[in-house]
C-alpha cells in the first residue's frame, strides 16, 4: 500500500477556489487591504479602490476600528478583570490579535474566535498561539444562527460560559441587515451569557457622510455582500437592557482615546464608526 498523499485534482483546486471566493471581492480581504495588508487578491483591491474613490477616508475607518478593538479589549481586561472573550466575526488575523492584547494584561485569559468564513480558517493557526497560562480556540459557526453558534462554542471552544465573558461584535453587524434580524441575533447571543458579561460593538454609520456610504453599500451589494450601515440611535438599540459604560455609544476614535492608539485628530466623518461597551447585570 502506498504512503503517498493523494494528489489534488483540477476539480479539487476549482472547488477550493470557489470556496474561498477568489474570483470575486471579499469583505474580509477588502478590509485587510484598507489596513495595508497583503492577504488580498487583485479582485479585492479593485473593489476596495472603487470604495476609496467614493470615500478616501475608508482607510481611516478601518484603522479606527482596529484601534478600538484593541482599546476596548484592553479596557475590559485591565479595568474590569474580564478573563474570557468571545470574538465573533474574527476576520483575517492581523497582529496583534485580540488574544495577544488581552493576554498581555491577563496572561491566563481565554479567548475563543468564531467565524464561518473559510478564508479565516486558512489563517486560524495564528489565532491559536496562546500564552502558556491561557488558552485560545477557533470554531466555525455562523452568527445568523446564534443558538447553534453558542452550542459549538460550548462544545469546542475554550470558554466557560457559566462565567462572565466579553462578547465582541466588532465591524460585524453592518453585514447583518434587518431582514436577517440583527437585533434578535444580538439578543440571542447576550441572553444566555452569565451576569457580569460585557457586549462590545463597533458599527459603521452614515450619520456624517450619507451619500458616500450609500455608494459604498452599492459597491458591496453588487459584489454579493449586503452592507447596512446604521445611525447612532440604531446602534444604541443593540444595547437595550444592558448597562452602557461611559462614554456610551460614541464615535469610535473618541471612545477612551489613548496616545498613539490609532487615528485621533480626525473628523467624525473620517471615523464614520460608532462604538460602545455595555455590561449585563
């Protein structure tokens, strides 16, 4: 019997390319391009450049979001002692990743990443490099089925969901339009969590540049990705029933700003991102 591995066929390669959507723009790879990364293809760069022509500040939006992800995670670990994080809609890993930020504060922290995107799975190894004292995990699940997602996390993640968790939904919910019941999804994720858990959200908004964001949504839509940006009132509604931490829902670059933590001397339109953190009683 031969010990040689089976060779990939042309059909196998075609299936893999189709699975990874290499023939059409992908929101995660476009985000990577906005951040200056190289995990993207020409088709992603072309679509991203179309967005940039409409709204050059979109690169700043991506950097503002990345900085908020780091600040909010560090804030919860340092100021509130959160030792477990559930990061849904992980996206393509970009160092430092959330677990590196958190474990720099609490070495024994545990982080489970969740995504349903095969692109993320390709790079998931970099999400599993935990500190010796802590743990990281990656599971595949779809936020549009929150009950199943939590079941998968309980079974295959590294968290104890009977204890408080920091739930991160960063730059995710604008890809969950109202027809997919975005508010119901958030409620279904938060309701089973232990008291003392936290919800963190960042979300693109049209409040400061409505015409530009309408064009951006059209670019994503024609490439197969629904994009629904929301007003401050609509983002605030995701936190209903929770205790918002100061300063509430704020333009992201003004949420607990820190020196050298992402863009700061910018306009609200250049940020175009609301952010907030709330506690479950």
